[in-house]
């Protein structure tokens, strides 16, 4: 089956298999390895991407559902080789640690900041609730989102 979608601003026509997940499509067909394969059951958030500006667990989301839609992955946030202010805030605040969960956190935070440009700490926690990290203790991540919202 062929689908047509926009990935990181680029129109794509992609041949997919029945039952193929968005995670598989992005990693295997488009080579976008910033989308991480974590738990594969929608619990960890490492595979988070934005579909029409909404965070989704790409390990559970069928690729066929993105026909005609816009998808944003971590690779699409930087512009002209320059990190977004949110990506830079994660680096500045030491919110990257091992880095495995970082793309999912950044995309969830990006979606949150589009909806709430000046979120409270509680709104940040709620906006990132679908993402798990074993390294940071979350405080650096929260500070990074706060920093990006204040710039």
C-alpha cells in the first residue's frame, strides 16, 4: 500500500506493509533513527513523534494512519544545522544524559510549548507524563523546558 505524507517538511510517497507501524516506517524506510525503539508497547515514550502537532507513540501507531498527514521527528526540529532553542536548552541544562529518551522528551515538550508557550511546572510534568527517563531524575528536563519557554 502506498501512502503520502509530509515528514519534517518534505512530501513523501512511501510503500508500506499491512500492519507496519509508524516507528518501522520512519526508521526502516526513511532512515530517521532519532525515533527510538524502546519498549514497543507505548509505555516509555522513546518513540514519540508528532503527527499533526500531537505526540504519538509511533511504536503503536499504524503507518497507514499518517496518509495525508504531517509528521515531525527530532531530525526536523533543527533548521539549517542550527539546534532549536528547546534542543539547546536540553544541552544547556544537562537534560540529555544517555540520550535515548531525549528525542521523545523534546518532541513532547515542543508540542506542549506550541499549546502553552509559558507552562507552569505542573503543566510541564503533565505534558511530559508519557515519557520515561532512567538517568536524569527529571529536574534537568523540567528546567530545560522552562528555559526554552522563557527565551
